[in-house]
C-alpha cells in the first residue's frame, strides 16, 4: 500500500524533512496524491508537520496495530507481508484457521487489539485487555510430519524471548512448553494448532497473546500475582507495532532456521532461556500427575522429568507447575 510506503519513508527520513517531490517520484503518485495520503494519516492520529520548501516530517505516531504502523516497521522477507487487522475479533486463531482452509499463503498474519473469545491451551479462555496487548496468529506450512508440529511451539518461544529481549533489554524466561515469563509471571502465551492429514501437515496456526502496556492494576485480582507486562516490568510504554515487527522478524528467522537445520539449534536456544531446567516440577495431564526434576527436552521437544525413583518420564502435553528450585 502506498500509505505504508509513505510512512516508511517518513520514518527513514526523520529527523530530516521529506520533500513532496521526492515522495511523489519514489511512490509514483502525484503531489496531490501525496497530500491526500498525508491527510488520511493525520486522521488516523499521526502528527505530521508540513513546512513550505522543506516538506513533511513525522512528529508522532499513534500506538496502534494498523496496517500502516506494522508495515512501516516490518523487515521480514515474507512473514506478515499479508496482514489482516481488526480492532476486535472473537479469536485471531479462528480467522487464521478459516483463511488457511481457504488456501492462504504461508506467512499470512491476523492481528487484533482485543479478542472476546480468545483461547489458550486445552481450550481455556485467554484474558484479553483492549489496546494494551497484542493478539496475533500466523499461518505456517512446514514440510514436516504431523508429530513434529509441537516443536513449532518451542520455535515460537525462542523467537518471543529474543524479540522481547531486543525491545526491552531484559531477558525473559520460558516455562515449558508455551509460557514466556518475567520475574516468574506470565507475559505471553503461545497456542499451536494444526490442520493435517495422517501423513502430512496442511497448515500450522501459531497464536500468540502478549501483555505489552498493562499496568499491574489493569489485571484482575486473580491474575495480578501470575501475570505481568513489558511495561509493568520496565516502567516503559512500548509502541506495539514496533514490538510486533520484532516478533515477526525473530519468528521468521527461527522458523527458517528450523526448516533448514532441524530442531537442534532450536533446542539449544530454548534451553538457554528455560526456567524449568534443574528445578522440581509437577506435570499434570488428563491421565496422570508426575513430579520430578526437569532434565531438559528431547529432540522432539518433549519435557524430561526424573522422578524420585530415578525414572525418566517424557512429557508430551501437560500443565506444568514449578514447585521448587533444585540444583
């Protein structure tokens, strides 16, 4: 879109002014067309100064997740280049599933300010605070077997940690398999769902919910001790489109690494961020409860728990609670 390209030009030029003639020639539109796009951006909350014989300068931007804000910052080769943005949705996962079934290309992303029927693992509802968080789902079409799909949860967890670290300067941690923590409290959850045949994957839908600019009082009383946000941890307010662009960039990088090099580099990076390794955990599933020391993860991404008898259990899917530190 021309408006996305215009925003990118304004950001690249800052703090210099950008002449209308330069924009016109670069984008292949008339000077009147440039002015029309400037006016539309102003209506969306952008403060753009216009000075005769100097041109245009971007003064400030709204903290929104619009196409223009995201694409003006996006530096990926393909992930997120096709984007569906809605201020409020029932669930970004539902939209992405529908698009995947209709043949959408790999890399299509759905993003929203708020979900009214967001969901987490095991079908649980996902808390969604309007305009403070980011809720996104991405369609991937990996050429791997269906049993390998859970590895993509760990791929995404590594990408989320790197993106958050790049943006905040603070190192997060991963609690197996899908929670990103700061100070022991959850700031991000990952949901991986699959469309497949018995022997091949049609699509994997990666859903991520991120707490970005919530303050502690924004969380319900039941969540205040277990949830946090980037702002609550650092005291800074973050541009959500900038955070999302960083997430898409790191996810594309680690996904491509996974496809070309396999799970080994993902495993090493995941264990670097893992809060669980060497600690006593309790893993609860529908059929069993196992307590033991976390020894690491397998090449398939399963959690290894050593119980008090020395038996190693491979945990494929479970709710995990950290019960105490162990060395």
